């Protein structure tokens, strides 16, 4: 019977693919109960509602994109208070700070390290290239791990690797050791950004995700602003080794704070926050709070509408849905294979590669043109970095405003408390539609930047252009990153890992050839070529706006078919088991 039920809904979904929008909109308004995007029904009044969910669910209930038309009795998307969400987002931003910090703090000492290790600029740039390669690969492992076992333990694992790598970098004295430990440093730090995106998806609905995503990305944006300055100051006053000792101290402080205070937010572990995690995944504060509640309950001073046993059963039910396995990097590749995702990731990677070419060439170009030392080069990153910070703050609010505007234009109500119905929502139009001005202005400025350097213009000229480029490119990147979470709410960390992999691998290739391009073409023509390629590629985003909604529906159909096959296989397995038991 259950298999027939799913098959009927497959036919219903197939009809939806060809139905006009005004018909599908009415049918798609049915509420969803996908635990990956919504909390399992775990409010404090009845956390064991998760145990009452039927084993077989309809198409609408399985669809992770459907978030709207929620009955009044449904629990909120998250029980974390605004103050708790601010603290969680602060910790996410702090963790995300380490990856760009480690990358950008290194730029001012590139010339110093090349001299100290007696290697060429091309070989020193190879340490940037390999850093970015691992920056792209590592999140595919840690993102899948975070979606599987939870955010908090994955954070701690990443930061422990990062701590050990920085300790080794502070003590090493050879180029091979520098190259190897930079890879390990990248492995530990880069996973934090993918995990952070998953945390934002855990605690924020799509209607408010822009603001919280912008706040979470403040860490990665602050890095380019202050890291080169820190690197320049430390290198000038205490030597280049002090840079890595500084990172050791920073990582150690974060590990201690995370272990004591930071709560688990993964929806497959704690639901909407109302289910306690396993004991090994509790922070010290969570553990002490639980012990205090147990003592009060035993003494009769605490009246509970939800028993400890009900919470335990809800915890067990969530644990059953999590199957521990080795992290699978191929899950990110599977996401990249989707038509709309591949276009978005490809273009976002192209923009990121252009941005990284700019930041990676500042030390060599400014030393050649203006004859600056490490500290002066570090200070030249400040305008660019603060432009990135401004983009993270302002663009998040602009995203939410544009989301509301698009929703009103299509007669959809934004529900920040319990989530929006994304089935018929034009996600592509709401997100991509606001990136055009940033891209056009950004690449025209990028072209001009190359010729300003080529003509050895006064320092204010390239710094002003860097500021404009930083604001425009980061605004575009944040918008498309938020869109990925909207498209893959059930695996946000893995989706972000796929984004990181595309961006960093293409960025690694770009930084590996940019010095050769400048030598053969000149800095003006090199930046002109990059700008024209990116401008000429912009129309691919129109393809996503036009065909994206249909591709999303096709993805829903494939998902339902896969679930039906799994259900049929499980049904056959149980039947065989019953027959064997009878024999």
C-alpha cells in the first residue's frame, strides 16, 4: 500500500511539471514536514511528535523546499532566541575568519619568505595555489561530515587541525615544510566557512537569511581588511614567524570558547533546538544546564510539560535517521552536476578567481611600482577589506528587501518565524536579479584598475578602484552563496563546500598563471582580458533565471523516485525477513 501511495504522488508531481504556475501554486501550498528544512515536530509541549510521523510521506511532505502555509499549531523554525542567534552567528563569523586570515596575513611577507627561503616569486605563489586547492577540497569532506554528525564536533576537529598546522609553520625552516604545512593549515581552516553556512540554515528562515548570512560572512570579510595589516606589523616588528604564533593563539582561544559555550545547531541532531544532543556533543554550559534541570526536577521545583523520557525518545528518533559513514566528497560533485547549480557555481568561481588575482598581485605590483615594504603593503589592503565588510553588512539587508519585493510581486507572504513556501517562489529571480549592477560596475572598474597599475598612477587611484571592486564582487558572491542554501536547504554545508571547491580550484589556477600573464601581456592587458571574459559570461545567469524553476521541479521528481525505490527495497527486505521468521 505504501508503495502505491508514493507512486500515485509521483504521477501527481509529473503532472505538476507541465501544469501552469497558477495551478501548481494552489497545489504546492500544502505544508511540508521535511525534517531537513523544518524542525521535526519537537516543540516543548510534545517533542515526541516526531515519533508519530508516518513512515511513508506524500510528495509535499518529502519536498525539502516547501516551507509555507503552516498551521498555527506548528512549532517555530527554531527555538533559539535572538540573543542566542546573535552569539551563534558571532561564533560562526569568528570561525570563518580563520581561512581568509591565514591567507591574507601571509601576503605582506611573500617577498620576505622568497628571500629567506631563496626561492622565486613563482614558487612562493605556489604556496598560495596549493593553499587554495586544499581550500576547495577540504570543505567537501567537512561539509558532509557536519551535515551528518553535527556542526559543533566538526568545528572542533577543523580547529584542532588548524592549531597543529600553525604550530608547525611557526617552527619550520624550509620551503618544502612551508608548502606542506600550508596545505594542512588550509585543510583545517577552510571547512569552517562551509559549516557556518549550514549553521545559518539551521537557525534562519529564507526570508531573514540574507541578514544572518551577511553577519556570518563578516568574519571572512574582515580577514582581507585587517589580516594584511596584522601580518605587516608582526613581520616588521617581530619577524615572519610571529605571524604563525599569532594564529596558534587565536585558534587556541576559539577551541576553548567553543568547547565551553557553543551549542549544537544541526537540525538532524537537535531538530529546531528543542532536542538535547548526545552527551559527547554537549558544550560544558549545556551539560551544566542539563544537570541543574535534573536536580530541580527531582526536587519538585521544576514543572515540566515535556518529560525527560519524551526528549530522550525524540533524541533517539533523530539519531536513527543519522547513519554514520566516512565523509563522501563526491556528494559535493553530485550537487555540481545539477544544471542550475553548475552554472551558478561556475560563474561565481570565475568572479572569485578575478578577485583573487587582484589580491595576490598587490604585493609584487606595489613593491615594484611604489617600492613599499611589508608593512606599507599590508596597509594598502585596508580600503579593499573594509569594502568587503560593508558589502557583507549592507548586501544582507538588500537581499532580504529584494526577497520581500519579489514575494509581494508574486502574491507570496514572507513568514520569518516558520519559513516561506519555496516551491513556487522565484528564487532565481529574487537572488540573481539583484547582482547585475554589482557585476557590470565591478568588471568595468576591474578593467580600469589594470590600466591604472600599468600607467603607475598615484596610490589613491588603485586604492579607490580596489574599494569599488571589493564591494561589488563580494556583494555578488554573498548573494549567490545565499541562493545555494535556498536551493539545497537539506545539505547547506555540502552545497557551500561545492561552491568553495569550484571557487578555490579555479582561483588556484588563476593565481598560478597571473604572474605569467602579467609578464607576457602587461598588467593592463592581463586585467582587461579577465574583465572581458567575465562580462561576456554574464548571460549564463539569464539561463538560470529562465529555466531554474523547471530544473528544481525535475530535481524534486528525481528525489521522490529515489525515495520510492528505497521504500520499495525496504518493504521487500522486511517481507523476506518475515518469511524467514515464519520458516
